[in-house]
């Protein structure tokens, strides 16, 4: 009996460090979704390999050995590659801007939304390159409007609304065409 207890204690003592190390990994993952004010945002940051641009608001990355389409949170750009829609003004330009931006990028940081996937199965995320939020940059440059604002994925909404207001006031890109941008999308008739 003493030998079996000693074996049990020995195994237990050996396993404790592994359990503690595993808990540390979980704590690190938890740190990734805690904001500066201590609130849980539901966002998780992960590193992914950049693969290609689909259009101004969708890219492809390799995440843990699997290619994933990433739909950029909180923005909408004019269509340039939609199979059922015609190209819209500034659609090609927004795609070209994204392609130029990512030309020499190998890795991106994804801040995945609390609601991780959209209706087409794409991963919903903010895309960062060297701490710059590419989603917000698209709004600042006038290639995108703030759109698809749905709880719980609204972490940067105030910054995005401010960037959109600035782009609108300066008539940048999509905002240079009267009545082109609406709450429901882009008015092709303009």
C-alpha cells in the first residue's frame, strides 16, 4: 500500500507543474482579450500569415495551417469582385489600395470579434499591421464607409465614426460623389 501511495504521490507531483503551465497559457490567452480598463471585450489577438486580398473589405490569411477569409469588421467598401453585382465606383480603387498596402506584408495581427463568424462563414476581425488598424485606415482614406455595426463587435466604433466624419467632410474618395454613400450601401445610380 505504501508503495502505491508513493507512486501516486510521485505521479501527482510530476503532473502539478504541467497543470500549472497549462493554466499559465490560459491566463495569457485571457490577457489578450482584456482591455486597458479591465473589461473583457471578447476579442482575441492572433498572428496569421497574409495570403492575398480579395477586395477592399476581405482578405485571406493562413491561420494555423488553414486558409481563412477575413471580413474586416465595421466597414464596407464598394463592390469590385461580387459575382452578382456590377463594379461600383471606387471598388477597384479600394481593392488596389489594399493590394498595395499588403504588398510586402508577411504577417498580420487579427483581433477576432466576440462573434467570430459572419453569415457567409468568414472570420470577422480587425486586421493590424505594425499596430495600425487597417480597417480604420480604409475609412480614413475614404475607401470605406462604417457599416455592419452589430453588437458585440463594436469595439472601435467611436474611432471609426470619427474617421468617417473626417473623410466625409474632406470629400475623400467615396465621399466625393454626391449621394453615393447611404446607410444601406452605395447608390450605383449616382
